[in-house]
């Protein structure tokens, strides 16, 4: 991470002409609304183009997955799904980059003589780390569900025919003849691949990922960065389809293993022996989604903003830089053998610990702007989510209930689009404003220390 891209880099003092709500944590809502009003039109164009492209890929994936040679068609549908995920990432980075020109930190960098960063440069730097965050925190589940739901909605008559055939056979309305076994519907299964085909495409994706990653380390460049990100997604999704197919065939075998039975029996005994254990586990399971949605989700999205605006760090060393932990990590790195360090890195990746350094780094950068800044950011995010839910409910209340199901599906299109547009643009402006205030305050501190 170059010095020119670090948070609040440089020692040029912040101009006194900067309004207070661009510097104060308590002015975060005003700053976010100002950014939103200034950048709404280009962000709307980005969002509309992304939704249109995603709709086209959803329809194409549903159409392509039905027909002859279905096993190979499903592999192509998975490819379209990877393209859809990449499109969503490009749109998000483009929307954040649109807000970049309205930030106080950008104006300060321009005053220092730094040139504006083009979109493709920001994409080339951000896309690989974005893929890592996307996969590490399981955001692909929502896209996966949307891709399958679109196929189920377009081929819903398969379920109607299947249920009708089962009822006809159960009621004996076939005239005494032996009823034919109804064909189970395949709608909604367009991301479930055959084991052999999934293995072939996973192997190709692994080789492609290795080659492109090696070329990117030597040469760099936006094109190779896109290739690395795409091959990483393809490897993950084709590999996930392979794992799902294998698990589906081995789940019964696994359930009969002695270790699994031993674990289930001892866990049940622990629940019976410890008073309040079951209630405590149920309470934790109930508040975990709320804590994740109120704290972790905005922090991860802030990490994306930090990533696009050039103060991103994916190593644990950057997250603890300037603290006593940095010295301890340096000592451990000097004393440990290279094989030990590599093994520890592999264990951290397998345990999912590699997803935390970028988030912790973003948290540290935010806290440099003051604890109220982080608290207000989380509060504003939660209030926006709640407000959007009530706004959507209010829109349906105004539409009324005396409508057919087909009419409801038509009415939901503009409502969903408007809700997604408002929530996405407002939240991205909120995180951009959070970064801007933190960077401005850090720049002011460095200016004061230099003077």
C-alpha cells in the first residue's frame, strides 16, 4: 500500500473552509445526504444498468439451463451466474467511484498534486480484494438464491403439473390403469451440476486461476486482475457445486458414522446437564443475526469503500501497525521457520481467519475518526434498513390488496427497484462519508503534529 493511498496521507493542512459536517462525526448524516444529492444521477444510471444486466443474465440462465444435454447446459448456467456476480461487483465499485470526486479527501489529494484515479485503475486494484471479501463473508448465498428463484418463477407450471399428476394418481382418476410416475420438476436446480462435469470445470478453473495469478504478480494490470477475480469466482462456484453433489451422495453415509453419533449424543447430554444451556444457545442464535446486521455488515461495506478509495489492507500486519502487536508479530516472524509461517497461513485461511484483517483495518481507520463516527455509522445503517422496510410496506398499503396475483407481480417490480435504488445509494454514500470524515480528521491530526 503506497503512501499516497493511505488514510489522510500527507501533511497539507485541512482548509478551514471545509464545513463542520464534513469534519465532525456528528455531521455524518448531513454529509451522506449531501453526497447523495450531488451524485444521485450517475449512481442511478449505474444502478439501473446493473439491474438491467442482472435481469438479462437471470433470464438467460433460466432459458439456457433447460433443454437437451442438460448437464452441459447447467455448466453454462453456472458461467452466467459468475458473470452476474462480476457485474454486481463492477456496478458497486462504479457507484463508489462516482462519489469519489465529491469527497473532501479527494479535494485534498488534488491540492497536493495527485491525479484523479481512473475507474479501471480502481477496479483493477479493488476487484481481487472485493472477491475475497465477497466469498469470505458468504454474500454469494443471496445471489445463488436469487438465480434459482428466477428459474422457479419462470417455470412454476412444472410444480403445478407435478402436484396435479400426484393427486390424479392418488385419487385413482386414471381409469384403473397403472398411473405413470410424475416427472419431478427441475426448475430452481440450475446451479446443481453433475459430479463429472463439475470436476472438469473446477480443474480448468484451478489451472486458469494459477496461471493468471502468476502473470498478475509479475506484470499487474487491470485486465489480468479481472481475469484473476473471474477465475477465483469460477473455481469457487464450480467447486461448491462439486462439493454439494458429493455431499448429497455421502450425507447418509456420514450420518451413520460413529463420530457423528458420539457428538450428537454428547451435545444432547450437555444440554440436559447444564441448566439454562438450551435457553442461552437459543438466545445467542436469536441475537446473532441482529448483531451481524447492525455491526458486521456496515463494517464490511465500509471495508469496500476503503478498498475503492485506496486505504485498503488485507494483511494482519497492516491492521496492527503502530501498536504493540506489530512488534510481537515481527519477533514471531523472525523466529519462526518459513515452513511454519506458511503452515500457519494455510491454517488461518482454512479456519476463515483471513477474512478478519481487512475488516479490522477498516474498523481501526474508522475509530481514528472517533468512536462516535463508527457508532453513528452503524446507527444510520440500521435506521436506513428499517426505514426502507416501512417505506416498502407503505407502498404496498397505498397500492391496496384487491388485485390478482399477476397484477401484484407487476406492481412489485417498480417497488423493489425503488427500494433497492434508495437503499443502495444512501448506504454507499453513508460509507463514503464515513471514510471521508475519518480521512479528514486524520489529515488534520497529522497537520497539527507537523506544525
